[in-house]
């Protein structure tokens, strides 16, 4: 069973290894990639926190955003073995970000919003099986 976390407005969230257990940290640090919360900040923390084995069990999503926030972190996650999913640019309010992620080679999969329900159902079926 998975968990989804959302960063509060004007704060970052990061994944940290705290004495062998993962924890989500909320902080007020400076904007990264001109954003707060920043996808780049979160993705970089995941790159640092997870082992190669854990990374192969990780799925990261990039739906929308401004500028290139998260593109480099998503690419690093993909290169380390995480599965990376980007929303189709035509479906995004800000299409430049998903376009940038796709162009950088950071996306394993590009999905339409209407495909998400089936995508998550398939993941849930794999986890149960």
C-alpha cells in the first residue's frame, strides 16, 4: 500500500534516512529553481536517501510546474533505476516543464490524465500479487 505526500505552500519536503527509517521533512529553505515547494529539491533528496535496490522499487511523477523545476532530479532518479512518469504536455497547465523532462530523457513513460486510474490500479494489483 502506497502513500502520497503533498508539500504545503511555501515549504519544501525532502526524504531523509533517520536512523534507518525514512522520514519526510518539511522545511522553509530558499526557493530552488525559483520554486517553493520545489520538485528538484524533493527529487534530489530521494536520489541521496535511497539505495540502488530501493530506487528500483520507486516511482516518481512529474505532472506540471514552472521552468525546469525537477527535470534534472527526475533524470538522475531514472538513471539510478527509478521508474519515472511524466504527464503528457498537452494535458498540463504549464506544458514547458513536461516537455523539458521528455526532451532531457527523464521520462520512462508519458501518460494522459485519463490513463492515471488504470496506471495506479495496475500498480496496486502488482503490489497485492
